[in-house]
C-alpha cells in the first residue's frame, strides 16, 4: 500500500474556550498583525490553508453578552483578502453562512478572493436555523431547521453554476482583432428554484483553480450527506483514532452514489496539541493549558448552559450542586443547543461522583483535551498513524495562543513529518486545489 501524504491547515479561533487570551504571550484577536503572523507561520510550515470562522451575533448568557465566547471576530473574507497580499502559496479559507447570504453576491465575493490570491480561496459552508442569530438580518433571516440544508444545497449548486458559466478560455485579449472575450464564452445562468431565482451573466472569469474549494463542517446525517455530495474538505470534530476511523469510513462510503471517488473529499478534523521535551513535560503542559482554557468563570458558564439556570452562587472549585436542571428555554443564546440537557446533566453528575471532581475539574474533563500530547517525535508519529490508519486525511490545527501558538509546531513537528516522507518539503503547486490534490 502506498504511503499517504498528510494534509495540514491552521485555524485562527478568536476568543473562545480554546483560546488562552489571558496568557502574557497572547496578542490581539483583531489586529491584522495577528492574522498575518499566524498565516505566515502556516505558510512557512508549508501548510495547505489558513482557516477563519465567523461570528454573526454576540452570544448571550443569562441575557447578557457572553464576553468569553466569540467576541470581536472580524468578517472573514475581508481579512483573507488582506492576507492574500502578504502570502504567496497558502490557501485562504473563510466561513460564510449559506442561510444569511445570497448566492450571486457571495459567489462574486469568493471569486474575487480567488482571483486576488491566484487560486487559493476556499469557502466553509455553514448553515443555521437559529432565529436569535437571524434577528440581525433582513426579514429576520429565520429558516426552519428542515430547510437549512435544502437551501444550502441549492446555494452551493447555484454558486458553482455561476463560477462555471465562463469557459476556461473565455479571455482572448487579442489587440489585433479588438476581441477581449471570445464570442459565446460567457454563458447565461437561468435558475428557478425553491429558494432562489437568478437570471443573467456572472461578472468574473474562472480563477486559476477553476472555482473556490468547498469546505463543510456539519456532523449530522444531513451534514454528512451534504458533504458527500458537494464538499471538497470536511472540517470534522472526530480527532480521536477510533472515532475518526468510524467517521472516515461512513462519509467516504457515501461518495459513490454521487459519482465521486474517495480522494475527492478530504477529511480534516480540528485538533489541538501540547508539546514538551519529554512525555511528562508535555502532559504537564496539556494540563496547564486546560486549566487556563477553563477558568472559574468559564466553568460556571458551561455548567449554566447544561443546567439552564443561574449558577453564579456556586464555587467553581466546589462540588456539583444538588439542584436539578431547568429544562425550559435555558440561559444560553447563540450557541448550538445541547440536546437532552437532562441526560447530559445526569452523565456529568455520575462522572463527578465517580472521580470526586469539582465543578471546574468536571468541565475540564468533559470539554475535551489536547488531541495530540507528547514530544515532537511522538506527536509526529501519532499524526502520521492517524492518517495511515484511515482516521483522517489530515488535520486543522487549532493553537491555544494567538498569534504565536503555531510556531512551535511548525518549528519542531513539521520537520519530523517531512523526514518521515509524510508531509511536503515544499509546495509543488500554486493553487489550493493542487495543495489538496483535488482534481
């Protein structure tokens, strides 16, 4: 069996429970210098792309702004357009919601980024049925949950129709004949669907990579089917080996019914990491980072999201309260709702009792750990093993520090992956599709 190459990308998370913004080494989450530093580090490491999320409304907790969760996040395509000028090969991926935008306008903006970057643009397609977020948009922006993927499918199909409406050889630019665009090279798009009606011609020619790469992050059955039909990359939450293998097998098995081959969809879980000169030091660093990520306020906030009530009177370093969850509307708005909060609360209570955990220790336990922990050598080995075992095609790295959190990985882990022959020594193409080995 031939050795599979690893794909790597970098995520700029902004302020949330991954980011340790209070660390003295942490910088601004908004200044362009922070974005430029992380992107340039990713490009120095020969990573496939740089990834930005979006925040369409400030999340709330108990009716107030939840300032520890996605606050002050700039608009992604604007930032990526600026990064196109300070990078040369790195892919530029932005999250843009398919529920609160229109296909023609977004296709034009994404195509513009693709041209500015000479074929390095990607669109992370997300949806929402959240009426709270929709209040910021015309007509409320609300969409029934059952319709969100139907709209997204039509949205992506229409965007591709617009991008493909110019022939690859459309631009003649012949001064002798005075012909700039070849006759008949720009097609007319006539679309009539349940969500969109578009008629006319697209304003931009094809970019060097043909059209932007499509990324998708949904994990539901609908989301997996959408990815199998439309996506080039999945931003997956399944970073653990056995969990990743199940997800990988499931999604890849769906591709055939859309006439696609397994290599046409890259599965890249989002992962964190903690390094050390020894395994013991790495474990200590991971524990320290988790305590930084889940401070006392964050621990209580997580508890309130599950219990659905004000828990501020309880000591985060004390035991779980005896009070039962309030299963009405809850106190958190703007986040993906927790399914069956009663069951989650019961599970948390059992775990806390079994291990004797305080509130804060419990939240640290249940909200995840660093995916890869160890020396640079062991982390390189773990990453390689995951890919060779069909648990992923690669990973999207989410550092806990902005903007310097990726530096150590690029300096210490990437060279070891290159020595293994599992990761590129240099870029061999200029477009993101070439980096991802997509046709």
